[in-house]
């Protein structure tokens, strides 16, 4: 649900007659895991969130919007992969004349005025990332879904961490929502991270590269990153994943599903990942949009891993099998921003 609401509501922070129950505060520190134990983590748009193992992050599907001075942006989405729980992180900026949002008023107005299609509402205070915050629960009137949201104020803006589930699921599993909410952290500008248990991890603190989307198809589980537009590297995207495929021959079975055609023979190479280098088997493909993808398959930590380098045809003057020797930017990026 979007936060396109009357400016008068935002400015006056008035209440109306929508009923809700005020519950006792909840201490989210009882549900918080040490950062090292979070195994499914994303940092994007200065927002850190950890979700349960096996869940997926999804890129936002529309650009930020503005209505009557209220600016709203979906930062990213996530789900459990089995169509039971859906979540998203949304950032809303209010026109309050430079004033800071009062957390208790935000919780009250959000619950009373904004959730017009939610019933059986409750509100409780908590602290998230050191800030007074509020958790709202209820039932979606149209489909009966469970609704749970955390509201985290930030000056004249607020973050909404929202979860929807099949009827009764979240209400019976509130610790799951609390663990997700407790993982939220405001990160420095330029920070980016994607960590999945058993996969090559990504971490960037200089804004040069950032997470693009998760990659979950045909026995492949990972993510894509891309460079900041100002860097102007020839690489359109890098994909990092663990995979059930153990050879280039078996991997080629997936290319049809990707709408890609093999454009050269299998080759041997060696590429860096973090502080180590790995012998790899490579193969290149081309899709109908004129993008080439060079896949590198290697073994590490008892698993098969994939690195794919995607670039526009014509941006390299040499064969795909020579990327690892010709493109310094590829090797430097894999060394600096990725680790096993």
C-alpha cells in the first residue's frame, strides 16, 4: 500500500476514529542475532536488512514518486520463495517544514489514518537501530492476509518495513517478524552488501558497485551487482552464485531457459575472488539483445560456484575466453569487493 495521503494528515498529525489496541512495548534486542550470524543480508540505499535463510531479495519495480510534497520510494522487496510471506522496505519523506517526526505521533497517525483497509489493528512501541519505533499489526480486509509493519523515523522521513502473509501465519510466528525488524540498520552512504550462506559474498563501501537483483533460476542461487553509472566500466553486470551444476556441459542445459546461445568453445582459465585465485572452466553466450555473458564455473569450499560477466557486444575487442587476461577492471573488482 502506498503512502499517498493528505498533507493535512502529515502536517497536523491529527487522529480520527479508526480503532486499534495499544499493546505493551516489545524488546527487539531479545530477537536480534549478532551480525556475524546473519547469513542472508542485503545493504542497499543505506539500509541493512537480514531475512531468513532461503528467502530472496527482489529489486524494486518502479521509481520513486511524489504527491503533494510527499516523496515515497520502494527500496527493495523480499519473499520466502514459496508465496507465503512477502515483504518490502519503503522510505517516505514528509513536508514538515524542516521539523522532525515525533515517533509516537507517527505510529498513531499511521495506524489510525493510513491503514484504512486493515482491521484488528494493534500498535506497540519498540526500539530499532537505537531509534524509538513502532510495530503495527492487523488483518488485510480484502484478502484476510496478516499485516505487520515496523515504522522507523528518520528526521522528517520514516522507513516502513512491511510484511504480508497468508492468513494466520505471521500472527502465529511473530518472532520471525521481530528478527527481521531487529536486523534493520542505517548504513553509510555508498555502502553495499549481499551475503548468502554458502555463496561468494559481496561488500562495497565506496559506492562503486551495488546489488542489482537476486538470481534464482535453474539450479542457480545468487545475485547480480552492477557498477555506479559514473564509473563507466564496460561491465553491465556481474553475477555470483552457487549452483548444482558441476560441469560446463550440464550448465549449458540452462542456457535455453536464459534465451542465450553458446558462441564459443569451452575454455580453461584462472580468476581471482577476494584474496584467492581459482582454476575455472569457462563458456560464453549471447542473447537476442546483443549482450555477451562469459560464465566461469569453479569449485570452492565443497560447492560449485558461478561467476558471470555480462557486457555489450562490441565493448570488448577480444574473445570472451581472454576476458580474464585483458580486463583489469574485472579482476580488480573480483579481488576488491568479493570474498568466500
